[in-house]
C-alpha cells in the first residue's frame, strides 16, 4: 500500500510499521486516525504519570518521616467569632 512500510524481524514477524500520514492510501484513514488517537492517549497517560511522580517526589522532600500525621479535625480551624449569615448581632 502506498505510504506504508513494514520492517520484519529475522523470524519474519512485523517489527516496525511506518506510515506516511500525508501520502497514504485513503483506505487507511480509519486505521491512521485510530493509531494517532492511541499514541496521543499513551503520551497523555505517560505525561500524567510523570507529573504525578514529580508531585510525590516534591511532597516527600517537603515532609520528612518525622512529621506528625494530621486528622481532619486538626485541619479545621474553629473561629469562635463566627456567626452564620442572618444571625442577629447583639
């Protein structure tokens, strides 16, 4: 097919597929679209995993092993002067 080449291993198995995305047989459009979508999704997942690992590394550096564990109650600051909206002032 025009615009497609396959390189095989010594055993005859497909090893490398190259597609000229600008000059190819129009019958390959659904295949090429699917492959490009799959490649983009894998790139996004890889990038997301890299950002996640970087974030976890940053947190690990920011907080040592001797840091205390905080509960939800520790994170809520109670304002003694708080008055819900609509509460009459005295």
